[in-house]
C-alpha cells in the first residue's frame, strides 16, 4: 500500500513570495535549499542564519536521520528525533508556559519514510543576545557583580523549574542554550533556545529533569561558581530529595570526563573546522 502523508507547511505569505514560491511544494523546496551563515552542520541537519526581506532568521533544515540512527535510539530505549516538527511543538509549548524562546516563523515537513523525512523550522533572530556560556567564560578571572550573578542564577533556575513542572525536558540544557537579552539590561531576560531534541511528557519526568539539571551543572563547572551559588539555584528550582542531587552530581561528573576526553575534543574540533571551511 502506497503511503501518501499530507505535507505540513506553514509560512507567512510575504516570506513565501520572497522565496519566489508559488505552490507550497515549490516553496518548501526553496526553503530546504536556503543557504546562509552556518552555525551547525552535522549529518542530516544544518542550522544557518539567513536574511529575507531585510530581516535575519535562523533556519534548521533536516534531511533525514537514516535507519541506523532510528535503530540505535530504539535499542537505547530513546525516542528518535525524526525532524523539525519536534522543535516546532516544543517552541509552541515552551512559549505557552511564558518562557521566552525563539519565535516561530515557518515550518514544513514532507515524506513518508521516517528515515528520510525532509523538514525545516524557521525562527526569528533574537538579535543582541549573549549565551550564558560566553557570558560566564571569564568569571573565574573576572568575577561578575554579585547582585547580577545572583539574579542570573535565579532566572536560570526559574526557567528550568517552569519547563520541568510542565513535563518538558530540553535534553540539551547547557549554558549555551540559555541566552541573555543585552538590550533589556539591567533587567534579566533569558531565552531558552535550540529545542530540537525537546520532549514533552504527559506528566513531569524525574529522570529527564535530573538529566537536564546535570547537563546545566556540568556546563557550569568551570565558570567559578561557589557552593552558595549552587544552593541558590537549588532553592529556586524545585524541592528535591538528596538522591536527586546525588544523581545530578554523578551524571555531571561523567559528562565532564567525557567532554574533556581526547576523543571528544577531536570530534569537537572536526565539527568546528567544518563550519569554518563552509
């Protein structure tokens, strides 16, 4: 029996016209062919900054994950991420919770074979922002204002608390995916970005939440935070049993060891070199 799924496509008319598309299928193809400044380029997925109608956008194009990736996830008891629609639903959910994220502009998906789905999601460029990874990079050598650091930690804890209590797990909750809006300073406004692996659970998942917090903790290990800073985060996040925080510590240490391994650093250098050459 031939599979003929209905294509998914949403895009403002002005952008559709800017791409020169008539039929939706034509515009979809043009969106999938868009090129710009590459920020991420891995097998099956590319993230680029593009300009249309004088405005900056980010487009994440998915070209199919392949059966190998699907089987690997199933064996590991993980839900395979097949394309852009996971991020589309996550953006809508996170925004509905009052957590700032990348505003959704357009998206589309077509295909039948789950291993070869073609899809994209386009979002607004958030403008003048700084990831917390970049912001905190030199805190060891140049400690920030105490009040500013305190407000930032509380804001990050509240973002995590809000999504986790709603059953949303980011699955890549590192400092680089929390961004500070510079134009709104001295007020602290954070946006949660890169939701392409986010899962939405019917009820909160303690295990998924623990993994998110472990990722956040791991990515903060070298920025000069002290015991009081971590206690402040715990206070504004969620009340948890000691076993939860023990699991966070164990997983974070494992992530730290993996990240600093020779094998992982070579992989990271290869990815960065690919972006530089593109």
